[in-house]
C-alpha cells in the first residue's frame, strides 16, 4: 500500500491502546515515535488495515498464569474510562511518551511540548491527565519541578 494514511479517531484509539498495552508490559513488537497525535507506529497502522474484518471473528483468550492476568486487569482499569475517547487517549499517551525521553524533561516542559503540538489541550486538562498517569505509577514525582 502506498500513499499517506490518515488517522481516524478509531485508528488513534487503536494506536494509543496498543501503546499502553506495551507500557503495561505486554510487548507486541511495535516501535512508537512522536507524531501529529502523539506516539505513533507506522507498522501498527499497516497491521490494523490488514486486520480489519478479522477482529470480530477472534475469540476471547485468557492468561494461564495469575501475574499477567492481574497486569491485564490493571491495564483495563486504566484504559476503561477513555476507551471511547481518542482525544483523551492521545493526551495520556503523549504525556507518557514524552516522559520517557532522555534526558528527563520536567512535567511542565512535557505539558508545554504537548500543548505546542496539540494546541487543543488546555493546561488544566493536561494536569488532570498527568495526575491520572501518576495514579497508575506511569509517571513519577521526580519530574514534578
């Protein structure tokens, strides 16, 4: 497939959901880079196009061990409030992705960088998202300054 792919809200939700699955320890082999709507994986977009139509035919699976199941349940608790809100997922993923950069930027630098690229997020919305990420220990207090 050639040409540019545009990201629909569903595509963005998929990108951010898989991003956070990997953050929670379920590495699926996708590499993410900083893009228009936060972390983005071209390989995931390609796979997503190829899998359309097959998702509904997949059966539910579980984990044979307790630890991965517990981690997955924690991921579901994290993602549930935002599963139908690609903008909120975009903000959470953007803040988290920039938080992982080296050298470590401060919380304020991260928020300003997100707002510079994604002007539609307010400081208050970004602060609330940062607090939510802290609740799940996905960003740390060391970057508070």
